[in-house]
């Protein structure tokens, strides 16, 4: 009888324990708002579910790497759109093109190499977004505007073919040190605008003449396991230290809900950059905007100017997380660019679980390159607040390089639970001894 009772009791315990549900971990943003479950979904898009596949060589595009075939490739995109949508496939081989424009229901799958033309005339001038301004400039190689569900996929390569553009830029800069990015005409590699539910996965994005990826006024955008590369030196024999100018990996411009997961980034400028507008009256311009809810995780950085950079063409950035990343030789990990001519507010930023090597971990200086201050009586004081760093295992030559200014205030900076107070107008903070712990 006792054995039967013990057996029944054990069965009750097992049955009861089976009903115990696993506790769901609720992630939050730095301001303690709940992170949407969308950010946990790193599942790749199954290309087979996106509709009919249009292999470009089946529709008149020649497998010839010596001719520019913009019109022929665009005709395939247009046909796919007219027939209800589908996937435009770049097969094995190299295909030269100028600016391509994807339409609702169309997608891009790259197996071979889609390569940009060396001639700027192959990229039309149109109203677009560049350097914090809405203006006329050249299109990107891959363009998608106003799309829902657009996908770029495949293990192949989108190659910007940037060498001649880079060399021309440095020649111009040598002739005129005040030469700006817009003075040297160069296309970007991808430009996604006014879109939602976008995924760019697995593809190699290399050698962009200008910014590599630019996303503007879009939401729910994912970059998953992408390889993003531009050379950081040896592209111009007279000055071997020069690399691909302004080849930012991913520029996020006035966007919300962006996930960057598992990407490799090595470029001759900043890696992930938050933008939104610039100028004394930028906050009054409806074409500008905020960046909010940006998650960067599980990424590997080669050589970059900044792992994550807020600004310089930025207004209000909130709830930004950089976590679980490794840097080989970043110049800076967190860079807050403060423009004297623009009202800026960076808040609720978390940097955690970072390993590797860098020159400077935290970098904050007034930004003085190509800015134009104007008189504004109600000019807001710029601010950085609620910036948290924790579990940082980075070998840094300089941990903090921070300059204060009467143009901005730095409030609520914390590292591993200890508040930081920055000295008034320090020239340079070489080590933790120059930071005051409260």
C-alpha cells in the first residue's frame, strides 16, 4: 500500500511539474519600455515563398561582364512587377549596371555578382536624401522606395566597383581641401526609403563608391548576417594610407525599429551611423526625423572609424543598443558627434558586452567639419543623457576621449553602475583617472 501511495504521489509531482511554463524573459529598452518581440526574430526570409523567380539571363540579359546592362536588368524588374511580383535573380557571372529601381512585390536574390558602373552618368539625378538633407543627387545602385516587404538575399555580391570614384575624390581633395562628399559625384550601393518590413540578408556588399547602405524614413528593417566591406588603405598610389572615402557600412536616417544582427563590417568610415538632419533649423524641417529603437548585436567589426556613431547629421536618437559585439581595431566604439550648428539630443543608449581592441572607447567632441551656424534666438541646448556602458572587455589605448562645450551638456553617463562626471572642457581624457566617479 505504501509503495502504491509513493507511486501515485510521484505521478502527481511529475504531472504538476509538466504544467510549469518556462518563464518568458521580457527585454526592455534603456528607457525601460518593453522591446517588441519583432527584435527577437532573426529568422531568414525563405526566398521560395516570395513568388516566381526571374533569372535575368532568361530575359535577355547577357552574361557579359564588359557591357553595362542597366536597361535590360530594369526591364526584368519591371516585368516581374507587372506580372504580380517575384524575385529577380542574379545568376553566376558578373553583370554591370547603373541605378536599378525595385517596385512593390519585387525582390533581389544575388548568386553571382551585380557590379556598379564606373560612370556616374549611369546613375540618374533625382530628389533623394544625402548628408542630412533632402536634395537632388545621384541614385544608388539598388533603390527601393515606398515598398512593403522588400528583400535582398543570396550569398552573392553587390559590388560598387568604387576604385575610380575613390581616386577621383582624393584627387579633388588634394586640389581643393574644402571638397565635400557632394562635390565628388558618387553613387551609394543601396538606398531604401519610405519602406517597411525590409530584410537584407547574407549578401556581400562591397566596394561602395560612397555610403554602402542608406535607409531613410523606414521602419522594421533587418540586416542579417551581411558582409560589408570597403578598403581602408592602398587605393591611391600617391597616398597609400588613403582608403575608400565615406564608405559607411549602414546609415540609418530618420528610421525606427531597425535590427542589425550578425554582420561583419570593415569600412573606411563609421560602421553604423544614426542620421536625421542637420542645420540650425533642422528640427523644423519635416523631411528630417528621429531615430528610435535601434538594436545592433552579435556583429564583428574589422577596421572602422566608429562601431556606432550618433551624428553628425542627427537630431534626436533614443533607445539605441550595441551589444555582444567584437572589434578588431575600431578607432572608436561609441562616437557621439556634436554639431554646434544643429539642435541634437542623444538619449538612452546602452553599450554592453563588447570585446576586442580599439583606439578610443568613448569619443565625444564638438563636430566642426563643414558646419554652418546661423542666428537662432531660441536655439535649444544640445544634450546627451542616460548613456550606459557595462561589461566592457575592450583593450583600448584611450578609454575616454571627451571634450565638453557650452553648446551641449552631458548628463547621466554610467559605466558598470558608477556614474561618470566629465571635467569642464578637458582637452583629452587619457585614462579613467581623469573621470570623476560619484
